[in-house]
């Protein structure tokens, strides 16, 4: 495993976290706005992206809950 200084590790966690949540928030906003149109809402692309966003949020919640309950080494 690669050992990183604590400052760099914290910086990478913040950057990855902000990019992930920002991307999900932007994609969610696009899906909400495009969901106003019946033709867009019924497309396979819209349904697939909606499923992907919801599955990602659930996976992040599960991983976060698991990680919060892991005892420190």
C-alpha cells in the first residue's frame, strides 16, 4: 500500500468527496429538470441515469455506514 502524508491524504479525500457529490448533485438536477418533460422522462437513457444515481446514493450510504461502524485498527 502507498503511504501518503496526512495532509495529502486529507486533501485527496476532500477533493474526491467534493467532485463526487458535486457531480451527483448536478446530474440529479439535470434529471429533475428533464423529468418535467414526458418524452424525456420515458426514455431509456433517463431511466438508466436515474437508476444509476439512486444506486450510487444507496451504495454510498451503505459503505459510509459500514465504515463508520468499523473499529479502528
